[in-house]
C-alpha cells in the first residue's frame, strides 16, 4: 500500500496540473476527508485540489514513516510547497487512509504548518 500512496502523492498532489481523471483513479466517489476540523466530501475534495493547483507552483511530499493494517495505511509526511508567489511553506501531516476496492474512501488527517506564512496554515483543507 505504501507504493499506492506514493503514486497517489506523485500523480495527484505533486503533479502541477489538475487532472480529474487521476483523482478518479485513486479516490472513491464516496470519499470523505476529515482534515483539521474540516470535512470534505468527494466534490469538495476536487474543489480543494483545484484550489491547490491555483496556489501551488510545485509540491514535494516526503513520507517519513508509515504503518499498514489490512486496508488502512497511516503516514507521517512532510509536504513542501512552493507557492506561485515564490514563498515556501512546509506542513507536517499525519494521515490515516482507508482503501476499499483499490481506491481511497476516507482520509483522517492532521496538518501542522511548520514553515512559512501563517496564511498558509489551512492549505490542507482550503476550497
């Protein structure tokens, strides 16, 4: 499952282009994301990814550690983003992904801004 999540990060988040077909490849239409007291359904998640592509010029995700249990993978990772204004922000992310039928159906996530402007604090849940 680690390879699946790494590929998802590369194709959906690190990819500078918004590609809804790639989102559909990895995420169930029943997808639910809980992030920093926000809840996003599948449609809202698509809007979130569009917003990221508007704001972020380049993103790199480094998995620091992970654990797997049946259809669940937990990651601790660092998301480094170069925003379109040239500034850099880094978030530490703790995420628990639930996978069903080879797609992510749920993500329960905590995101902490560790570098950059406080205005980027909610980058992980912005719509």
